[in-house]
C-alpha cells in the first residue's frame, strides 16, 4: 500500500514533469522521474530492477503517460479502503456507545448483513490494489526494462568480453606453468643430471645419494605442478573432498562447512574449486590471516562457495588472480563478489548456475 500510495504521488508529479518537459524541451526530468519510479516498483512492489542508463527518453515519456491513470486508480482504491475503514470504525463505535448508526439499530440481522457486505467490498478493494500493483510491474517491464534487441546486444557484448577474458586467463595460466617448470623442475633436473655425471666419473655413493634426493624433490615439485594445473581428487572425490585436501595443505587453519546436494557439471565444479583455491592462496600469501572459513551450499539452481578470513583486508578485485577468476566465472554466467575493506575481514563469494 505504501508503494501504491507513492505511485499516486508520482503520477501527479509525472503530469507536472511532462508538462514542464514540453515547455522547456528537456528529457532529463522525465528520465529521472521514470528511474525513481522504477526503483519504487522494484523495492516496494517486487518489480524488475534496471539501470537508469538503460532508460530511453522516448520510452520514459510513454511510461509516465501510462502511469498517470494507473497511479490515480491506485489512489482511488486506497481512498475507498480508508473510507470503508472509517465508516466501519465509526459505525461500530456508535453501536458500542449505545447509539444508532445512521438510523440503524444494532440488531443481529443488520450486523450480519453489513459484515457480509463489508467483507465483500474489502475483498474487491484489495483485489483492485493487487491488480494495480501488477499493472505497475507490467508497465515497468514494458517501458523501462531493456527490450529483446537490447538484451541480445548486451548478451553478445558479455560473451565477447568473457571470451576475451578466458583467452587471457588461459595464456596467463600457461605462462605460470612454464615458469614453474623452467624455474623449478627444469633446474632441479639439471642438478640431477650433473650429480649423476659426477657420480659416474668418481663412483661416489654420496653423489648418488644426493642425486636420489634431488630426484625425489623433483618428483614432488612435478606433483605440485600437476596439482596446481588440475587436482585428480576433484574428478574422483568431488568438490568437498578436493577442498578438504587443500585445507590440509594450507599453512593456515581452514574450517570447511556445507556440501552440495547433488554434483554439478564438471565445468561448474572446476570453477567453484579454483575460486576457493585462489582465495585460500591469497589469504595465505597476503592477508596475514590466522583462520579461514570455507562454506559450500547449493540452492535449486545456484552453487555458492564463500571464503572468509580474519586478515588485514584490502584485497584488490582487479588483481591478476581475482580478475582472471572473475572472467572465468563470468564465462559460465556466474558472479564473483569480493568484499575486503581495509582492516578486514575479507570475504570472497562465487555464485555459479547449476540448473
């Protein structure tokens, strides 16, 4: 009722704005009032949310013209509701005081008749208010939300941007893997080859033992590189168990809670996994945290993972790690939210569709 009452006010204001816009040849007040009205409908009447940048002046003008009768209709329904409540209250108070109400004595047949009529009128009035609210939502969707062509253009732009982002993220991952292999594993294998060459020439047991130690360390580094590329436990055990392995590897205590009601597609599961792992890595390297909480949940059509640490905060969503992760999630029609005020805590939430 508050939303409909404000709609009556905005309908009257719309008439004034349309008249003023016709005089001064300006569309800014029309677009501004339409944007405010759209926000009113979204907040109070459950309408669709849209950006004011999407509102065209021509469509905003048409919306305000259509809004005028709907707003006045809503105001009339509210007036009838208030008048009916006042009539019922005043009549009942007079009967309770022992007086006749408009010449009618408080007999049971009269009271029953007025109660039935009053309930019927109340139902009709509330149905009229619900119809006005539905008209409000339909008008916003018809005139202020992007049309089908605009939505298709926006979707094409999103797909182009995410495709470019995925290419950049894949290239960055390839460069990282190359650095890991070149700076770590390759150098260690060179050391192993040199030790084996010296051991063969000198027939030294000590050099053989050193070569064996270096080989074992090279194998461990190779396993680490393979794990960073893609963990085998994710395919075998699922998201929660793979994250449990990461929690054990983390130098900071990690508390893992929640689970998935059903296993999503491999692409969704992989994106959720890497979102958590990137957040864990950032918390361990940069946040100075002492505790990390990881939560997993699944609604009807959304997989949601969140990572919260008690560190110093200040994480940059535009950094290479989080930005690449956001592009990867956006390519799956998901959303990555980073909330990291200075002083902490930091919370990273990834939402991915699974329907």
